[in-house]
C-alpha cells in the first residue's frame, strides 16, 4: 500500500512536470514563430543587388503572335566551373518551328535526393534554348537549403544557349546529366509551355520573388507549368518533387517521357556525359549529345 502510494505520487509529479514543460514549450514556440514571421515580413525581394557576374543580366522576351524575341540569352564559355567568359545574344524564335521539349535532370554528386532540373526547347532541326529556374546569387553567396526557407535568395529564370547550361553541369561540375524527350499531347502544348515560361521570366524581371526550398524551386515551377497544360496532374504529394534526384522517375510514371523503353533503359540511353565530353567543342553539340 505504501509502495503504491509512492508510485502514484511519482507518476503525478512526472505528469505535472510534463504539463509544465509542454506549456512553456508551446509558449516559446509561439513567440519564436511570431518573431520569425515578423523578421521575414521585413525582407522584400529585389532585382537591385550586387549579383554574381553570370546572373547579373536578366533575360526578357517580346512576344508578337508566333514570334518570340528573347533578349540577352546567356551563352557563357567556361574554362572551369568558376572561370568563364560572359556572352549574350538576342534571338527570335518562330513558335511554328518548335519541334521538341526536353526535361533535363542533374543529380547533385554527394547530396542524396538533391538535383537541379530544367527544360530545353528545340526549334527546327538544330536550334536549342534552355530555361533554367535558379536562385539568383549575390557575390559571395552559395546555396543552402535551410537559408532557402528564410527568404535569402531571389528566383530567376535563366534563358540560355543549351551548350551553356548543359556543359557547365556535365563537363565542368562533372555531375551526371540526363536529357529526356518530353511527351506532350500536341505541338500546341509545347508552344503553351514555352510561352508560359518566357512570360514568367518577364514577370520576375518586373516583380521579383523569393526562392523557397519547399514551394518555389526549379522543379516546383516546372510542375506548375506542366500541370497547366496536361490533364493528368503531377501530384504535389509526390516526394520526388521536393527531392528531385528521382524526378525523372516521376515524369516517367506520369507518361511524360517520350519513350517505349523501361525506365532504367531510358536513364541509360539519355545520360549524355560521355557524348558531352567527346563533342564539347562541336558546333552541333546539342545534336551530338542526342546521338544525332
């Protein structure tokens, strides 16, 4: 009886302590969240910062019917991943000549689940332009997924010569790069996709936004664009959107990869690293990495 009393008394003390602990934990959590939201509300996106040289110039587009003229298409010549010669050009694209869209995946070496994704567009037989959604880094900045939650980076749509954004990743960063042909229901859907992305680039040039590691990334923006043109929506509950190393598996499962191969056969076929190294200086680089 005496022992039972002490046990009950001890349990009561434990529950009283836990109640006290959780009350104070909840109070501290609430005030921490209030402080965090108050701090974040003081931060505003801007296009006027001391940007890295390779991201200083934004790309914009003028659209006249089926004619799209893009200013300042990036065309960097790399000597290493950190040393390069800047280059830009303007080019007009005829949407009637849009042939194919490609989904590009660059898994990050040494970072499980992490990857960069972007789209490339083929006009005619040999003209390729890429649109890559990226953080816009200030001088001295590097990417942190945690910082990406706290309004530390602006978002930008890099519109670049495909040789720029592919060779940087395959030949200089030495990451694996996969270039998958996208299956769309009609050529019109490809046009809609391209127009939506260049219009978004225009919007960001006028009204900047913050990158967010969970909700406003390279892959989430692609998903938004794809879901706007396809009846079968990519689910936001697919973990491969947040961890896009295997976003190509998600695209394959959705029927968005234009192939009759098994997924592993397709992944092997569309990895372009060996061809990118072999044809690094070929004027038809984009054709060569596709085995053409």
